[in-house]
């Protein structure tokens, strides 16, 4: 019988094989002792053989469990040699500028500032929310430079900027950018029942013009005022 237990699976298997042979031999000895006349001596031999079988079987079961629990010896996987990484090319100023513009375009967008002659005089950066400016597509929004004080009572004076979102139909009581008689104005709009509108201005005195809908080109609606101090 093995006196010390190894953790090597091969050694454990060798010990298990020896135990199994011992079990077979002890079983045969016990069987032979019982084949003849039953005497005190043969009974003692049979008991000894059976005890040997039981002990060897217990040890064999322990060895079998040890073999199952023993860690499998696996050869370490061959590692591939590290591939040389290509050198990172430094970005040019133009490339860096493009990256910044792409990042900013998702939160800010330049909006043209138009005068009464519909000529762009400058641009202003406006924040974008959910891809829109004041609910409109960014490329459809403009600033309009107030050309006079005709809307002073509405706190819009000459040189102030108003943000315009597209609106081609009249909105009752809204301040709108309209084109009428080949001129562009900021006017408060009042719709009438007979397919006409009142274009109201509020300087020092109230003034209004009644016009047919077909004679007025509605460009957009004022949604924000920026005052020049």
C-alpha cells in the first residue's frame, strides 16, 4: 500500500493501479480460503482478506477522488511576439482645427446676421438643442438687424438684433419679419377675416397698414431680441 500521497496525477494513477491489483489478490485469497473446509484458520484468513479488500477499496476511492481534483498540467500557451506599433503621426493645425469645429458644431452653430437689404453683415454663434435652434433647423435661422426705430414700443430699436425662425404664414399677434412693397420690416401682425392682415408698427405713435395676404411675403417670426447697449 502507498504510504504517502502525491499530487501528481500520473503517480496517483500508478498508486490506484497497485491498489486495484491488491484488491484482486485479496479477493482471490479470501475466495480460496473459503473454498475448502471451514475451520478457525480458514475463517481468520477470509476475514483478513475481506478487511484487506475493504481497506484497499477505501484507499482506491480516495485516490480516484484525488485524481479528479488534481489540476491538469497544461503547457503554457505560446505568446505571439508583440507587433511593433506604427508611430502616431502628429496632427496638423488644420486637422486639429477640423476636430474642434466638428465637436463645436454639435453644440454651437454660426447664424448669419442679415440687414434690410438681405445682405449678410456678420455671424453669431448660437447654441443648439436637440439639433435645432428655437425648434427650427439651424440652416434656416437668421438674425435680422433692425433698420429703424419703428418697433421701439416693442423694445426693438435701430441696431438691435432679432432672431428669426422660418414662418411663411401669418401668426396672429406675433412680431414677424415681412416683405411688403419691396421693403423688409419688423411688424406686429393682426389677421383679419377677409384674407388680409394689419401690419402694425409702434414708434412714438401707433401706425398700421392693411394689406392683402397675397401682397405680403412672410419671412419669419421673431423669437429672441438681443439689445445693443
